[in-house]
C-alpha cells in the first residue's frame, strides 16, 4: 500500500469524529493514535522477550530498564502486557487499559504522548463513546516496518499534517518541506565529500536541523548517506517549536535508533537547545516572512551583549521577517574549518537576496557571509513548489570548507525551469522536481562551470529539445521555420561583484539671489552648505574607483556636486534575477498585423457558418 492510500485509510477515522469534533481538531486524535500504532507495530516482534525479561529482572530485584532496552533491540520499549489489538478484547475497560498501555512505554515515549496531550483526548473520546471505535480502527491498520518503511511513514505523517492544516486554515509549510526539495539539498551538501560517500568508509558525522518539523530533512539525509555508504554513521540533531511536529519527529528518531535527547523542543532563536554544539552538516527550511517580535527582546540582547561571540553578531534583519536569523544561527553552528568545517543548505525566499540598503541589518549579514567567503552557491527553485506559498524560493549552500577552485566565488544556478506538473495539486504546490531535474541541478553544482539552457522550438512554438550547453558553446541549429532560445543557467561571480559603496551626493544650498550659502560657525565656516532637497545617493561597484565614477557619472550633470564621505557605506546585494534576465525584442509589427488579419478571417468564417 502506498503512502497516499495509507494516509487515506488513516484519514477515514475522521468519519467517526465528525460531529463530536471540529474539523480543525481531527489531528489531535489521529496524529497521536497513528504514532501509537506505529510504535505498537515496531515493538510487536520483541514483545514476548521484553515481558519475559521484565519478570526475570524484577524477580531479582533489579531495575529492568537497561535490560528491557536490550531485549527490544531498540532504544525504547513497552513493558505492558497490552497492545492495541489486545485492548480490543475488553471494551468495558478500554480507557483505563489504554492509559496503562501508554504508561508502560519507556520515559522518552511517554513524553511524546504528553506533548500530544493524549490523555485529555482519550478522556474526551471516552465521554463521547468513541474511544473503542477509534482504537479499533487503528488496531486494524498494519504499520509494521516490513510493510511501511520509515520513508513511507514520514510521507504519511506529512500528508496527514497537510490535510489538518488545510482544514484549520493553517500553513502546512510550517511543518514540512517537499521531499524532492530535501533530496536536492541533501545532494548539494554531500556531493563534494568523497570520504563520506565512499562505500566502506566508517566515518562518523553529525547533521542538524533547527526547524526540524516532523524530521523529514534529517530522515532523507540519513537514508541518502546509508544508500551510498552503509558503514557511515550520521547522528541526527534537531529542534522544533510545534509540539505535535516535535512529537512525531521524536518518534521517528526513536524508531531509527537515534538518541532522542538530540531532538529538543522550543524556539531556536530565543532558546538554543544545542548551544555548545557544532555540526558537520545542516539543513533548514525556516518560515518565510514570519515576524520575530515575540523573541525580539532576547535576540537583541544576545546581539548587543555578545556581538560576534553570539549568533547574531553581523546584524539583525527587520522584525517582519526572521528567516535571516536562522541563517545566522546556522553559521554560528558551523564546525571550525581547522576541525573539518561544515556545509549547510537553507531554503529562503527572495527577500534575503536584496532587501535592505547599505548599512541595514540584511546588507550587513550578506556582507559578513560574502567577505568571509561562506556562500558557495544559490539555487533558484521553480515557483509553486511549496504547500503554503507559490513565491520564488532559493536554496543557499553555505560552507567554510570550499574546494580551492571555489574560493572567492559564488555560483548562481537558475533551476526555475526544472520541473514537471503534478497530477494533482496539493495546496499551493502544483509543480515537482523529478529525479532527472535533481540530477541535472546537482551536476551543474558539481561541475562548477557557467552553462546555458538551449531550448529548440518548432514553427508552432512547441518545445522539441532542451539541452544544457557550456556558456561558450553555440546552441544547436533550429529546425526550419523554428527557433532556439538560449538562457543562462549557471553563472559564477567573484564575491566582491555583489558589493557596492553607497555614496551621498550633496549639492549646495542657494539663497534667493542664487548665491551659495556658506557656513558661519565651527568646521562649517566658509564651507558650502548642503541642500537636503537636492541630496541623492549613488551605488558604486566595489571594484571601481569612486572618484573616477563621480567624475564620469555625476559631475557632467551637476558640476557643483560633492561627495559627503562621512556618509559612505558599503553594502551587498545579490540581484539574482538581473543576472539571468534574457531580453526578448518585441515582435515585428508586420508579423503581428498579419496574425491579427488571420485571426479576424477565422472569426468571420465561423460567424458565417453560424448564419447558414
């Protein structure tokens, strides 16, 4: 059974809840029961061993906990003689028995159900005479790992969360990221590390997600590395604010055999759950355009008191969008280059590329990243890729262990055309990246060379061929009466090409007679006074001489102007779209006129047929 059919089967429990629960409340029942059934199935093969070990150790007067973990073969267990199927045998005591069953789990699992507020939901279901019916429904769903692997189970949870989010008018994108986007990001952060991917290499690495959600990014990364190098060990770390997502993530980590103490609940920006740790790899999809006013006091205090010894030393973005704070948080979590360095991928919207002029918090953050040579690549994704937004999104690849050929450079890749239409839209998500698209973008990143996309069309405008060519190559010959469109696909820039100096251009204040007004006191005595109404600014590229620029661009138009050097500021922006813009000249007027005549003729012919 695929994850879509399985999630539909689980979702059918909503039919029982209708009337006693609001639609927006369905998730409070279905999610914890799904987790419970999954854990139930995972522990089923070791149930008898655990119970026998419990009796043996208690008889000997020993703490059974470490022995039960060993008997289960996992990092958790359930010491109750009950499970969901056996609970069905005693309908009259279903509530008490279910409580007892959940209490039989090891402490880390009980904490998961506390996050779900599971006991309150059990009590509510019992009062509505629904508890037995709901429990029975889940007892008949087979979630054994041999039939539903961890990847499928993760997709089931994501599909359920998406449905609940739609019903409650919440943003599903706060909870998870499309799997194909995660796969692309995982490819990009691992591709250059031959030692890690080489089969048989027993390396140990760490990966961290500060906005872990249900753990999708961590899970995909673990699966990717295991497929390439089964001997490699990847320890997963994360932090998540939403209680339900945190509980699901923690359950998934338990089943994977990870240390669940590495998954922390709380707000990453105000309460760093891994304050002293540094990581080899990191992934994140922070909320887009979400204000950070709730944590502003804490964040500003860290910025002002700790400076660069804290996480937010380079600067603070405007309060209306906190995504760049997560970017800085990840930079602070990078393992020092002398200890092997780090690489991370983060999904951001377009705002962090250009928002804020010279001296602003956003510009200062970009300046810090570029002047310290941390930005390795930025990949533009297709629009309509996420469940809660259709806006443009970008994957930033940031590293302090760049290969020599990449040092001092930033690679920009426009993957906006690498998509296929989904058979069925999911919220705002109408497009997806196929395996071939992910492979193409990964290769572009790995090749580290400028490239173009040549698309060949026939005379009717239908696409015939699409080919990635080196930037210096010519596009293939178009067919007769057809055409070829060539667009930049990958470009490489020096870091300083994104920098500029904002100069303030002043012009003199004049009196009614047109004479320049001079200062009367202090340092300004005898100096022309600036007219604030004529004040202007110019952005001069970092590599250009400011004086030469001023003489060439300003003085011919304003001979009396001067630069107020005290106000000059260095800024950085990454105008992504500008570098990939392709000018298409307007169509020939004669061609448009002939087309209009043809359309008019067809309309008149159709009208004539109707009149007959």
